[in-house]
């Protein structure tokens, strides 16, 4: 069964339509991959923000009167959290960086901590660096 051949105009129209569908498919795949990656990052950041060492760091920063004076209150964390966390039952280390925002300004927070065999986090570094001034330590509080 022989079909008729397409004319040049029909072939060009078909090719144009096919290219459009390929482009739509590629954009859809790229958007899906990007969306999945963004969702994965968001879940990871939320999990890091709920760890005991992170909540203790935020509690120490929030309790420091210098932070309240410079940044205002209430404090809220930024979206991203960078660093590493190794949290085992009898030991652990944490190295994290994140941003906090208050009613008066924002600051970058860096901390390094070790977990003792008793399960208590000991902060080696807990530094707040406001965008408007020098960095200061909250580790000794």
C-alpha cells in the first residue's frame, strides 16, 4: 500500500510542528529535574534546621543581647544551610553556616561543634557576623 508523498510545504509544516513538541518535551523534562532538585534541597535544609545542634545554636544566638540589639527580634533563619553534620549517638561533629534575619538587619552565622560521649554539643566556634559591623562570638554564653 503506497501512500502519497508530502509536498515541500506539508513537510516543512510537519517538521515545524515536530520541533515545537520536542522543545516542549525538553522544557518539561528540564523543569521537572530542576523542580526535583529544588525539592530535595528544601527537604535537606529543613532537616538540618531541626537538628539538636542547630536548634541549640539558634537558642544561644537568640539569647545573646548583642544580637537582639544589632538584628532586632524575632530572629528567623534564611532558606539555605551549608556545611557538614556527623551526628552519631556517642559522638559527632558539626560545621555549618547560615543566615539569620531580624527586624533591624541580617547576619551570617558560622559554628563548629563537637558532641561529647554524653550526647552534649560543645561549641568550638559560634560566630555572628552582622552585615553592618564586625563579627563576635556567642560560643562562650
